[in-house]
């Protein structure tokens, strides 16, 4: 999924937020508690993938749920990946913000 989806969200800003986490592959994920969709970082191991996987080769259908903090729910909860944000990933790898 590209970072330029016109749905009113600024995924780059979400990724830059501390709420996204510091390490891992950027994914769009939905909180199972409140249904909020946010950009989160998920380590490949957390989403059922090999730690040495090329993130650009990931398919969201092969990823599992992972635990991350939901600031709306106020606790660590399960998130279901809905998209691998390859556009944000490529931007990071190029050193852009």
C-alpha cells in the first residue's frame, strides 16, 4: 500500500509518532479492542515472519496479529495488520522523513 492513499490520514506523521513504536516494519493495523486503525511498527517475528525476511516481500495475508499499545483503549492489546506500508518503508530506507 502506498503512503499517498487519500483517506485523510497522514500515515507518515502516524509513523513518526511515539505511539507507532520505535522498531519494526510499518503496518497499518486495526485494534481488536476499539477498531481504530493506526500505523504501528511490528517486528517480523511478532507477525509470524522470519526475522531476516525482506519487508518489501511481506504479504499482509501471511501476517499474524501482534500485541502493541492502544492509546485509545489504554492498554496493550492485539492488532491485526491490514496493510504493509511499503511506501513508508521505502521512504525510511532512502533516509527521507
